[in-house]
C-alpha cells in the first residue's frame, strides 16, 4: 500500500519557487488617481469631509463596512491613526490628481507572501469618486501591482453577500465568484455571509489588457462618457 501511494502522481500543477515579497509602503501612481500610503495628518480632513456629507449618507456608504460613520473628524482621525500603524491591512488614501483631495480608501490585506496571495479590501469610495474612471483606475493599480510588480499568483475580493454593489464591481473588474461563506463574521451586531471572488495570475493578461483599453483616454468622448464598457472588453 505504501509503495502504491508513493507512485501516485501529486495533484495540481507544479509551482516554481519564488521569493514573493509583501507590498511596500509606497505610492501607486496613476493618470487620474494616486494611491498614497495613509497619513492621517495629511488625509484625515479630506476623508472625513467627503465621507460624512449628506450625499455620503444617501449613498449608503457605511452600510456594509465594519466601522463608521464617525461622530467627528477627531474620532475618524483616531481610527485612521490605528489604520496607518498597521502593515496588514496596508491602507492607502485615494487622492484625485485633479483636485489633490483624498476621496476614498482601499487596502491590501491578508497578505501571504509565502503563497503569493493577497486580498484587496476595506474599499470605500466617496460619492465624488463613485462611478468614475479614477475609481476604476485605483482598483487597476492595486491589482496590477500585485501581479506585475509583486508577481503574486492570486488576488482576492471578499464582501458582504448582501452588498450587490460590491459584488457587481467584483464581476466588472474580472473577478470570478468562488462561493459564499455563511455566517462568516459578525459585523455591527449582525451575521455576515461573505461572498468570495478571485483573480488568478493566468486571468491577468486578459483582464489587464481590458483594464488598460478601458482606461485609455481615447475610450472617452469629450464629455467623459465611455465609448466601450469594461465588461464588454473583459468579455473579449
């Protein structure tokens, strides 16, 4: 029996050994947006202002996040200071290049260099950033850095299974649905079922090309309207 087991071929494709590294605390530069490592002294005022006006409340910004809204800028700054002190999650402020203002946040988390796996999460876009090319570029920059810069094998996206906006975004960005973990977490006193999505390295050449084609200036008319949808380009 032992000899028979020894002769059985190993499952799965072989993986070439690689010295994967965690992401550095360094900016990610785009044409429309700059992802700056979180610095509360620089970013807190902008982040509080853009996330606590009437339009932010109307957009249900905080409904599916495990924190917020905050009662004051000082309270949010205290929370941001805790975020900035961590390396996992590694938080970024999303700074609009045109205005110079921080309009949202995102992070790398569950960073696992030994396996070449990383997650993108803690994503929130203020109403001023939602449904813009800059928002899409921010996600592209994080995915591209994980695959092209760090050489990782897998990028994950997880969200509350009830969060239809986040689930639609994951599909639009080329992530594949892998299943739901039921009663995975307790968030704000409620059960959370978590929907899992992922992009793997073999997906990225096609998905990355679609992102780049969509973000190209020529894909937008003089009024900033897209000529081709990202989902259409992904399908190609």
